[in-house]
């Protein structure tokens, strides 16, 4: 064996990070929660719910973002169509019906 004391140093450094509550009540609650999770493992519906809720929330946020984006793009294009129509309205528009020509201008 080598004289390298890596594992001992690692344990000493990790000892400072270890969670050790001083209160006996916290130890009791912690043991009870661990025992509860060991004795009653999650079933398939609970596991699926645990995974599908965040996925569903993600898709909901994505759909709302897409709807807001589409609405914003359509409103931006509508304003450009209005400005184009106002620019083009300065030139006369000619409409022909049954051989008669009508000119529309301001």
C-alpha cells in the first residue's frame, strides 16, 4: 500500500459538509421520512405524475410563448400593411367595370 492518505483527507474535508442537526426532533423527523420512503415506494402513477407535471408545464409555457409571439408578429405586420396602404393611397386607383373606368383618388 502507498502512504498516500487521500481517502483520509477526503473524509476529513467532507466531515465539515456533513448535515448533522443538533436537535433530536429533527433527527426523529428525518428518520421517519426515510423510513416512510423505504416502506412505501412510489407506484407507477405517482412516478409518471412526478415526471409528466414538469413536462406538461414546459409545453404549456411553450404554447403560451408561441401564441404571444404569433400575436405580436401579426400585429407588427398589420401595422406595416396599414402604412403601405396609406403610402399607396396617394396614387389613384383605377377600377374597370363593364367597360367603364372609375378612378379612385383623394
